[in-house]
C-alpha cells in the first residue's frame, strides 16, 4: 500500500451551501472511506479538504475519494481532486513541502494542479536524463496584486529544491526565489530592462536564486508587445539558471491569450490562473491568522467578517490577503480588549473562543432598528418617491406569488443632483427588499463608475464581474455611472467593457441583485446610448429633485434634534440663513443639497465642541453663536443672496 495526500476542491455553490458546516462536510466524507484506506482528515476548510490515505495506486485512491463523496453528498459535484504520493513529512523534505502546498494554498487550485503534474512527471524526466527541461519550464501566472504571488513562487522554489531539480542555496535555506517589477526606468522599486538583466546575470544570484518572479504588467500598457518580446529574448541564455514566473493581473481570456502567445513563442510555458478570491476563500485566510493567535472562531463571526471585507473593498483599494491580515489583526486586538474589560469587571473570560459579541464594532452598522419603510418615512421630501417604491415592491411581490407572471426587472436609474438622497434611498430599498423576501441579503455596495474600470485591457471585465459577484443578493449602487461613457469618444473602451459586463450580470442575476445607476439627468440619458441593452434592463427611473430652502432647513434641524440640545436662537438663525440662500446657487451643479447641509451641521457642532472644551464643559449645547461662526466660514457665507440697494440712504 502507498501513502497519498489528496485535495478535494469544491464548487463555489457547494462552498456557499455548506458554509455553516465549518468544514463539517470533510468529516462527513470520512465516514464513507473503506477501512483499508486508513483515511485521516488533514484539514477541512470552506473551499477544499485534504486527506491522507493508503491505496495500491493513485487510481484506486481517487476511486476511494469519489465513492466516499458520492455516498456523503449524492448528486452534489465537487470541482476536482488532486493526488500525490507522500512519505513521512517529519523526515522527508519532499513530502513535507508537498503537504504544505496541498494544505495551505487557499484559492490556488490551478497552482496545486501544476505542482501535482510536476511531481507526476519528475520520475519519467529522470529516466530520460532530461532534468534541464524542468529548469527551462517557465510559467505565466495571472494573479491580482496582494493575492499571494510571493507565496506561490516561494512554494515552487521549495518543491524544486526538495526534489533536487536545483541545488540548495549556499546559505542553507529551503527556498531560493526573488521577484521584481518591470518598468520604464529603474526607480520606485521597478527595474528597467537593462538593470533586470544585469541583476539576473550576477553570479551570486545564479548560485542562490532559482525561481524568479517578474511582474510584467508594465508591458500591458499601450502597445508594448515588441518591448516584451525583446526582453524575453534577452532571458534566453539565462533559462538554465532560473525558472521564470511572469505575473500579470487576472485578465479575461482574450487579453490573457495574447500575452501567453508572445511568451510561448520564445520559451516553454505553462499557465497558472488564480481568479479573484471569493469571500469564503478570504475567510479561510482570516481563520488561519486567527488560529495562529490561538483563537477558535465561531462560525457566527463569518457574516460580520465578510461585511468588514466588503467595507474594505468599497474605496477600490483592496489588497487581497494583506487587507484580510489587517482585519484579522484588528479582530485579535478587539478580542484582547474585550478580555481585558471583562476581567476588570470581574466577569468570566474565555480567552480563546471568538464570538460576534467579542468583536462588536468591527463593522459600521448601517441598518437601524426601524424597518425599511419606517426609515423611508423619516426622509424629508421623499413623498412621491415613497409612493413609487411601494408600487414597485407590490408589483414584484405579485409576480413572485404568481407563476404565470414574469418577474419584472428590478434594476433602476436614479437621476438628480448630488445630495438629493439617492444613496440613502438605494440603501433603504435594499433593506425593504430583504424584509419582503425579494433579495436574500439586502446588503449595500457603493462604487463610482470609475471604480469599475481597471488599468489594463482585459482587466475591466474581471473587475466588474468581481464587484457584481460580491453584490449577489444585495444592492450594487453605482454613483456617477455616466463616467463610463461619453459621446465625444474621448474615453477609451474600458468604460464600454464595464457596461457590457454589467448588462450580462444584470440579466443573469436579474432576480438576485439590484443594480442602481445614479447621476445627473442629462448625463444618465447619454449613458443609455452606450449599449442598446442597458435601457431595457433598467426600466425603473426615480428622479430626485433638488431640495427647497424650507426642506434644507428641516433637514438641518432634524440632524440637530437627533444628537444635541440647542438654544432657541440657533433654530431662528439657521432658518434665516437657509431662506437667504441664493436661488442661483441652489440651481447650480456645484450645490450638494443635503450634503451641503450635513457639512454645515458638522461644522456647527465642531465649533460648539471646541467652545465647550475650552470652557471645561462636557455637555454640548448648540447656540446661535456656534451657527454664526460655522456659516460665516468661506465655503458657506458666499452662498447667501446679496440684496442690491438702489438710491441713497
């Protein structure tokens, strides 16, 4: 009997369906292995599981796995199985690193597949005395920044050294890799072509480095195919010394194939594609970091942690595992603080179990206690919009209850100036649709049109699809959506690529996602010309008019009453101020409506806070003087209508 390690990769749907099992699916499969397999569950995560088994052959090992899976989950497919022979990991370096790659590489199924293929081929390569072929086998890896490229090339180098494809470095380490980024010139951590070649020709580097990761994203900008060919040609005489792993962002197939063709014309090339990580894949890495800190999370923290991950993504600057590691550290610190507080209060402390209450405040709570309709009723000036929303919800519910009726498209266009409540209303609609059973989650994802556009050709479709994937079951709100398209052809094709991808996502998930595009009325009408399919898929239009002076005053006082005590003089002074605002300014595009009011409100209580702090007073009461001081600042006092006086006094 031979010892094997096997990794079952799951489909995304299966992972979602069994998220709450906390890896329990892996233990269930264990129940159906035959005794002779002596199966051991090595690790069970959200998206994969690893087992140690005994079998006569790899084929028999696969048969054991497939039969056990079918008995545990009849009719539910897995994605794939990878199997490698393994020995004693305590004494055999080859087995140690094989096991490490099978158990620790989250979201990298394609990389695990390549390593498995390499290990299968090595004995036959040695029979032929063709070890140099492995040294000349290079890779093109499509993986986004922060998603583990360094870990990947490190893992490849450890396997190649453990299996004696390359000698151990002179410093005795088990890995030998380096990575750098190509650029137009040598600066800011980037290497130009000449400096990169000089680095690789250094004799010390040849002795101590075997796998070289090279970020070639620079060559995706504009038409730099000839430059890339020239650079790769200069690497030709270095291929006996290094295995090259070229990194580009994860691209759609056509753009990826163009780069692959350029490289494969001049060298042996395998491809590795690491798609943007799913929420559950990121959760696996989060759990690993928490486990390292000896914390045992309850699966109930997952919803909060995923929401935190989504909040980190909102500004368009999410750095994959690095961002998740930061979240893990924040959770650990919150748990430590909670333990310290409980101990100081004399309460019982569980130092290792991690529950949602231990990390309260990790995410910014957007939903209040009020129902969606109650929250909508609190908004000023939304009477007509409220009626229309009730009509839309009623129509959808009737269609859901009647199989003979087609469910109407729920995607919407919001038109109007900034600060007129579009974002707030979209958020509330998500809450209402969740409460009414129309959307599964009702969460809210806010991006600008520019956030959907990526840096390179072929990357925008991937980025837009990833944003949509996060939004399934929820609301995807795209502000300034008109930035994706202009009629003067001054923009590139990236915006159209995002729109095309959005249309496909809106159609394929018309019952499980609400897309709301928002912007100025005229610009939104221009956007509808970008693609014939966009108008029909967004039939619902809600227009948000500018607020009147009276409504602006009411909004200001609503904010004040909600949070502070105030003197009567403040209400009188603020009413006078809003009634004097220039009509010309209120009608201009620079006026931000409720956003302008919020800024003035925050400036007012900031003045009050400073006054009370200097006076040694802890209880803040807003006064007329606080408002006068705030509204007198430049950004507010130039908006008042100047009364012209005719004649002499």
